[in-house]
C-alpha cells in the first residue's frame, strides 16, 4: 500500500505509457539475453538453461535459488552474476566520469542563480 500511495493523483495515461515502455524494454532485454544464450550454448559445452539463467537479470540469491530449483549449475550461475555485479560496479564510475558535463563559467553561473 505504501508503493501504491506514491501513485495517487498520477495520470492513468502516464502509467499506461510507462508500463508500455517497461514492457518494451523487458522484451528487448529478454530477446538479447536469449540470443546471447543461444550463441554461447552453440559454442560451449554448457547446457542452454545454465547459460540462460546465468545471463538473466536478477539478484544473486534469487538466481542461485532458481538454479537450485531447476537443478542447474548454481555455481556457474552465481559466478556469472557476481562477475556482472563487479563489472558493473567498476564500469559505472568510469562511464559517469566520461559523460559528466564539463563545468564552464556558464554552467556554474546558472547553477548559482538556481540555488539562490
């Protein structure tokens, strides 16, 4: 109910639009993951299910539990998720540093006016 309370007064058209965007991103991501899993399974002697769950987005503990429940290689799945978390954690600061707007006289002047 606390999450739902945040949407009080939100336009229903906006919610539908955002839901459509979310479902589109989900479909694209699932397609990309599936294609990479098919390609990896074609070249590696690893079961498709192991690769698919290893590439799927989700929390480490949830994916490890899913791997156990489906009788997949939980270590393989867990290591891939852990490697992804480490990779993203190391990559994000680099991306932010490279895409951060350069501070100029005009941006600092506009920011000081805005903060007053």
